[in-house]
């Protein structure tokens, strides 16, 4: 069973990694304004967008202007989405055939922040609280916007390494437009057609009331699911049309659909590493980041699979065949291999979609997705955010290497000095503050404790997972947490906001600083950053700086739960 399951996982990952190379090369041409096969069709649309919005794509922006444009656009869209969620009861009948009313102010705030920051944390129940209009005009639109924003920021960071003495990082609006038109929209449309062919609904028809074979009445939720499902995965957004997310048969009708969705989740984050190599004129540099991301993801996937395939020792003692593995919370249509691959891929990126329920994982298997998020979402991370975060870790890696040999560190021809390292550590520590600080405050507040479905270490894991997921803009959750409270709606909303933008601003400041520096040719003393030694160092820095600061909390949560399970104690 393990061999067969491992081969399923290996097949999907092989397809992802192989296809990332041509997609990365294509994306490099797109963001540099070069001609691609879609240019004859989409170039007129691109020019029309620029004219209508008054955009000069040739006008470069310094890092401050780039940040301002990015923040302004996202702030306006936050207000727009908040208004849609508060006013959805006034939508026309064809956009709200169920007559669903407005979200509460706190839930609308949390949801709007969530989708603007690419987190897609869902403290609401979509079937009963979200109209078709809110899903299409609000959530789906922001799935495109937040994904394109992340990719645009990553492209700006890469430009800093392409030459010396640069005063600009490109044009944010042009980057956003090109990424959306030439990448996100075409792939999402093709994926939508494929999902419809596999059985995913795409309709504005109202919910169906049916009589089951037992004679009971049941309401079957429908809606424009396929298009949102496609961009939900492609943009590593993760917010499901249904509360069960990709475990719902209308989101993933079968194993083939789940494989396609896994490919959609992983393809852009891995492709961006290839894009970096092409843009800086050194493909080996991009492949080094690509390999580091892939190694961490593969370790996570197979580690979780082994933990789940071993089964629950408490059930084994009662006579359950351990060869079945831990199937609690899993879908028999997918089995353990595809379920674990999908969930770990989603938490290794910033997707947060689920095909199995993390709350039911074995403690060690539940630790892995949480730890992957705490690494900084670089395995391979979200669209755009994964690349610019791993670049930050690369800068820290060459700084460590420079300390060991007594030389000023360099990365991709740019000297890395104290200014960049201070900003890098500021970005990393912002995440730690909200994850550990937010979880700690919630676990001593009565309203926070009341949100937990479990006591002991599992309850701690539920709360720690929530703050990790929100701060790292992932959006997945252990299902035992009741999150629609003042503390968590506003607290997790703040964590999403700072986790996205308080991290992104220092990153773009670093890019602006590096862009102005001269690009130096490699010398005899330059530490090579395109070989196995650097890949190993980078993985080590990611684990040490990105993850081990959370080990005390993880020891009190999933690790303690594992050892107590072995002696028969459950929560």
C-alpha cells in the first residue's frame, strides 16, 4: 500500500516539477513585456486596460511608489469587498436566489481582510452565508487580485538583481495587468472547462430541494463553483465555495480532479523560481531555489503520509487493521496518498484548501502542515510570496556564510549589507510576533478558550494552528476551532493584514536598496549560490530561523499529544 501510494504522490509531483520549467520561462517573457503566443489575442486588451486606467506601462516606479500603488489598490478593494459583504442582501434575485442577508460587521471585516491578503480564512459557512453575487463579484475577483499582487511583488524583487544602478522596480499596474491577462485568466479558464467536464457545477440556478431514497428532504447547494475553484487553487487562495472545501464532491468530484487541483496549487510557485533564473540571466540560480523548495515539500508530504499510513495505535489495540492507515477525516475517493499530498501542498503554499480534515490527523501528521507554514511559506510558498520570502532567506544564508569566511556577503551580484539584513529580520520577526503572541493572548482569554473544541495539547494546537495560518496568509484551520468571535475575527484579521503587508513592505525596501547597488561579477572569493552547498545551507537557515523558534510551542502541542496518545490519553 505504501509503495502504491508513494508512486501516486511521485507521479503528481513529477508532473508539477517538469511543467514548472516551461511555465517559468513563459512567465519571465510575460513580465518583461516580450511577445508570447497569446500576444496577438491579448495585447489589444492590455492596451485598452492601460488607456482606460491612464497607465503608462513604461513609467517605472521606485520602491516607495511601488509599495504605495500596491497598498492603495488593495485598500480600495478591501473597502469594496467589505461593502459587498455588508450589502449582499440587496443584490438582485439572480445573484442572490436564496435571499441570504448581510454578514455581521466583524465577520465582513475578517472575510474582506482575508481575501485581500490571499489568506481566504473562512469563519463563515459559504452555503448559508454567502450569495452567488458575493462569491463571484467579491471573492472570485479578489482571488485574482491577491494572487496577481503577490506575483507582481515577486517580479519587482527579482528586477532588483537584473542590473546595477536601477532607480525603479517596474510598474506595479503593468505587472498586475500582465500577470492577470497572460497567466491567471487563461489558465483559470482552461481549468474551469476541465473541472466542468469532470462534474463541477457552474450555474446560477437556485439550490435544489430533493427527496432522498429514505424519504427525507434535503437541500443540495449549487452555484458558479468551477471558475472559483480554478482560481482558488491556481492563485493559492484556498477559500472554498462550500464549507467542506475540496472534500466536497462538487469541488473535487474524483481523484483526477484532485490531481488537477494539486497541479494548479503548485505550478506557479515553482515556476517563479525558474522565472528568477531567466530574468537575472543565470538559470542555475533559479534552479537552486527550486530544488530547496522541492526538497522541503517532498519531505513534508512523505513525512505526513508515513505518519497517517501507520494508523492510530489506540484503534489498532481494539483490532482495527493498521494497514488501513488513519482514515478518519479522509475521503475514500482519494485515499491517504492524494489526501495527504493535497493538504501538504496547500499548506506548503499559501492555499489553505483541504481535501481531508487536519483536526483528524495523527498528532505528528498534524504537526507537519503547521511547521511548513511556520517555515515562512516557502515550500514552495504562495504565488509570489513564496519566491520573495525564499529570497529573504537566501540573503540571510549568504550573510551567515559571509560571517564564517569574513567577507561581505553577495547574492546574485549584489552586496548584502547591514541595512538589508536588519530589514530581513524585521520581516521575519513580524510573523513570529503575531503567531506566538496572538496564540498566547487567545489561550488566556475566556473567549479564546471558549472557541476551542478540545482541551489539553490538542486545544493548544488548534489555537496555534489558527494564528499560524492567519499570519502566514494560508487560511486552513483545524476544524475544531469556533472562529466567529470578536477576539478571533478582529485578532486574526489583524494578523492577516500584518502578515501580508508588514512583511511585504520591508521586502520591497530591500529590493529598492539592492537595485541601486552596482551588479558585481563573481570573484574568487564569491560564495557560489547555485550549487548543492548553498541549497543545503539555505534549507538549514529556513529550518533554523523559520521554524525552530516555534519548537517550544510545538512541543507542548502536537508532540505532547503524540506521546500522551501512546499511553492511551486522548483529548
